[in-house]
C-alpha cells in the first residue's frame, strides 16, 4: 500500500522589502496564484505579512514549490515546518525485536518519515525496547491503520505539532487567567476583612 502524500501547506514570503506581500491587493494575489497553480483550497495572511496557502493536489504542491514570482513581486515558497506532519502511536508486540532501520524502510512507502521506540528500564537498570512506537507521517491527514507486513496495526493519533503548540498556549493562557482570578479573590477577601475590622473598631456612637 503506497500513500500518495505531498506537502499541503506552504508559506509564501516576499523577498523584496520595497514590495511586501501585505501591501499587495488580495485580488491581484488571488489571480496570480490561480495563474501559477490554479485554484487552491485556502489562502490566509499571517501576522508577519506572509501568506499561508493550502493546496489540494500533488501537482499544485509541486508547482507552488517552484514559485518565485507573484504578481511581479519576487517571493519564496516553502513547505510549512509543522502543518505537513502528523504523529501517531503504534503498539505492536511483533516489532519489539525488529531493528529501527528495518521498520523505517518497510513503512517508508506509507509516508513514514521517522520512528521512535519508547524504552523502559528493567530491574537491573538497563534499558529495553517496548511494544510502543511513535511514528511521524508526512501527511496532515489522520490514518487509522498502518500495514505492517501481515499485520494491520491500529494506531492512536497524536495531534499535529501546531495543534500541540496551540493547546500548550491555551493551557498557559488558562493558567494565567486562573492565577489572576485567585489574586483577585485574595485581594477582595483582604479588603472585606479590613472593612469589617474597621467597622468593628468604630465607636458605638458612630454606629
């Protein structure tokens, strides 16, 4: 089984500072991309001013990879560093004694670019292989199975790198907000105690 995988996400960056992509008309950009690679799936303008483009076919991916001019503006187009990969966990007891190079060579046709076996320590302190492997696929699409010789191994999807980064950022923001809430609660409670203490210390005639 051979997977027809290709880079789906590209970043287009302007080379000439005098002609930034952010200053170009979106209509001109759209027409230029249609002339170069036909209609793409999506185009987004990043905060840096670069363009994030998603293609829908291998031919578009090859054409976009060679792009060096966009509506008269010199550019460079390169695959996104993280959006084109996906990681998964495979648990297969039959692979414990297989060398990593052999597993990688056999799975390379399925879009596998890297494989890592999780190790564990035994009672003597030495490390040994386990039946758990982390596999990196050169695709952003989720796959439920991988063909391992006569086996069809089920694997659990790990979110792509950009999703992991986004989740970590969201968790950090949530933690920050919770810290601020706790600080506000402490301040409120301290203010209430001070107010109550001052009220109790007031002379009875003033009450």
